[in-house]
């Protein structure tokens, strides 16, 4: 059963833009950290950890917004009980509907999003940060596909 509801992607677009801007700033700070002199190394590393924390938080919010947007789009157009199904099924269905190209990658991003509450561990923080960088390409692809389907 299809709903006569229109999909509003305004908040999703804003969320994605925030993610892109935060990631760009992170790359700038990473570069500055690598180029820092010995005297400025501690301060540069502090800013690196600060921006990494920001990227992780924006990653968490963007993954959350993305899967909810997928769920809404699928509910409106094909499956009104998608919200009752597990996330793996959501990503498979999103792939079948042409919203995403790689459901396995999205599942990994979702698992990474679940790790964001444990970034007090340096290794976990770095793992999630690296995952957030990989998320950029999938997010761009999703946003393009979503825009074509509204």
C-alpha cells in the first residue's frame, strides 16, 4: 500500500552538508597537524582530536538521519512495515529500491555509528573516524539517488 505522503529531504540535505563541511575542516587540520613544528605539535594534536570528535558526532547524526530517510522513502513508496524490520533488511531493501549501491557498506556504517558511544578509547575513536571518511562517498551517492526519487 502506497501513502500519499511527500518526502521532505530538507533536514537530510542540511545534515549531509554539515557532514561534508566538518570533514573538509578535518582534512585541513590533519594537514596542519602533519606540518606542525615540534613546538606546535601538542596544540596541533589537540585540534586534531577535537575535530575528530566533531567528525564522529556529525557522522553519528548523519548515519542516523540517512537510515531514517531510507526508511521513510521505502515506507511511502513500497513497504509500509519497513520500520518493523531489522536494519540489515532496511539496507537490502534500500539497495533493491535503488537508494544505495552497497548495503554491506551501509551496515558497517550503522555498526560504526553504534560504536560512537565508545570513542573514549583512542583506538575506537580512530576506527570510527576512518569509517566516517569512507562514509563520505556513500553519502554523496545516497543523496544523489534520493534527490532523483523525491
